[in-house]
């Protein structure tokens, strides 16, 4: 987003009438949580996801990510944004293992974004993180939200 406080990151996506004020306020809240908890290696990627996650149509999502300045990270931004919300479908060990396997390449970023979006970890997020060996990281990120 323009004027984002994170040093070295400024979204190239222009503010404008295409995003209703209520949606912009939601995106800004998610961005603030990402800024508060993201480790350096995930910060830029997850901030970009926060900027574009409300776009759900694949081609428009890709275009929004490119417009936001994702450049070489466009595929990763799209992968995390598309996977966003799937964690709610994790209800048992089989669905947890399937989720971890399908999202292994971007699981840390995805869990970080899910946490920043929700503002607190859910049982499903914790189960996924524990299975993937990321439980301590998720816990640290959640503690940083307080």
C-alpha cells in the first residue's frame, strides 16, 4: 500500500475507487498485523498477499499482485492468496496431512498470513503448524500480536 511503514516495501498498487473504504480498512488492519509479526524472510511476500487477498478471481489476482510490485514473487503471492481460507477445511488428521502436503512450498507464509488475517490462531492452524514442525513459530508469531 502507498505509505506502508515497512522500510523497503511500498506497494505499487495505486489507491483508488476500486477498493471500497471498508475493504481498504480491513486490508490495512491485516497489513498492520503482518508488520507486527512477520520475520524478515517472509515480510515482503506476506505484505503483498495482504494487499491483494480480497481479489479472488485468479487472473485478476495475478494482475493485482503484479500491479502491487510482486515481480519475481508473483507466483508465490498468488499461491498463498489462492490457498488462503483452506485451513478452515482441516477437520481431521487426513485433511491436515493433505493440507500440509499441498502447501508445503509456501506453508510458513500461508500460516503467517492466516494468523495475521484472523488476529489469532485457530485450532486448525495449530494442528497444521504442529504437523509441519512450525508450532513454535506460529506460537511466537501469535505472541507478537499481543
